């Protein structure tokens, strides 16, 4: 029986022996682990503009969908969270259901990209990829899937170019940046963004990662590494852990001017709700988003709280609006076991009806 503190000297000793055995086994396991990479599906480059590349994913069979799907991810991480590994891949799930899937890789900005604007990312890069696919397939419009910040970019693009987007899917996408539970937004409300960018130029990836880790400091800086001891004798589990760690810390720097505009117009100005988002001299109005919209959000998302995403319903102009509430977090919506069936099947079924 445990003592008043929930443990006894004997239970502590047993736990210490178990941890020692795990650590000893870990020495052998780590020697067996090979180089860890992510991106499970073969892909081919089909279009490029500078550092920005459009890839087509190549599945085991030819796609049956007649309209291609373009995935636009956030700038702060690499886009292959959607294709992390063979058993955790939104892309593989979509390909298996006959979709023709493309992803836009924003690349790694350097000092030469310091003055890239939101207009470059939304109209030049995202718009260039859309136009390439429209021309390649002989279509007026394609399907667009925007994730997180990439979802915000996709909403802007669909508002400014509604005739080029047939169906719009947004995943864990922030829309109302001023909800009370948005910790990241609360942090930056008083930030002098101009001084920040003028001092740094491009925003270092390590600084951005540190900010995200501090949203859950105990869980993301200590608890997960303590938990690592429990899987040191499991080669596959250890490889999965290392693959996720590699993705988390393989982050691009942020182009300074685009970062300045995004924080001021979206996080501080809450432009989707209040107006004032200016992309190359044109204002974004979500009321012009009149194509069908599927909005997928995560119920335990600490980066994009559900209320921040659900606000989209009252702002878009379409009458064909659908929501999917997913039980999980910001990353779990791509990699959890339940997500592997639920998310791609929902997207496929929704597109099939349109």
C-alpha cells in the first residue's frame, strides 16, 4: 500500500530500477536508430519561383479526382507535417481516396528575402502555384487546403481571387485573433513590431520556436523528455519521437517585412474581423469568399483556440459552410491515429458532394 504521499521507499526503488533498465536498453536502441527524416510520400517538383517550390505527391495509383488540391502550410514550420511518416500522413490518406495532391514549400528565407511582403507570399507565390495548376489542368479554379497561417493566406487569396478557388478547406486556421483564450495573441498586443523587425531584420527561427515552447513550458520543455525514458527500449517509438523533434526544430527564419505585416494586421489589428488587411493595395473582405468552405478545427488547440477558428462562419459570404470539430490538438489533427481516417475521409466526402 502506498504511503500518504502516494509512494513508498520500495515503490521508489522499483521505479528507479525500471528507469535504469530503460536507460541501459536505450544505449542499444540508439545504436540501431538510423538517420531520421520526414516525408513519407514520393514527390516531384512541378513549378518554382525562387526558393518557393510546388510539389506534386505521387501515390500508388493514379488520382481519380478531376480537380487538383493545393496545400498551403504556415511559414513557421516545414510543410511535411501533413506527410510526416507512412502511418501518420494526411497526404497518403487523401491520395488513397483518389485526390491529386500538391503542396507549396515556402523554402528557407535568407537576407535576400528580408523585404518580401505578404503580397509576395499570397499573390505571387500562392497565386503563381494556383495559376500553374489551373493552366496545367485547363481549369478556371482548383481546390485549396490552407493550414494554420497558410489557412489565413488561403482566405486572403480566396477573397482577392474568388474565381480561381472552387472549394476552400481551412484547418486549424486563426480568424478571430482577439479571443480571450489566445495566449499567443495576448503576448504580442503590446509588442513594438516595428522596433522588433527593424532590429532583427529577418526573425530567427530559434526565437520563434522558443516563444511557442513557452506557451506550455513544463509540457514542452521538460515533461516530454522525462517521458522519453519510457520508450528508450522501443526502436519505432523512439524513431517517431526523433522524427517529430526534427520537424519541430527544422524551422525557417521569417522574412522581416511579411512578419511585420502579419503581426500588425492580423494579430494586433484583428483584420479579418475589424477590416484593414491590405494585400498589395487591395483590402481583404471575407464576405467575398462565396465558394464552399469546410473549416476544420481542433478542440484542444493551444495555438489556434476553437473560438478563433469558428469565427469564420459569421464572416464568409458563402451559404455552403461546413465545420468539423476534431478531438485533439494543433498537431494531433495530422498525426493521431483517429485523424488518419477521420480527417482525409471528411475532406474527400465533402469534396465529393461538390
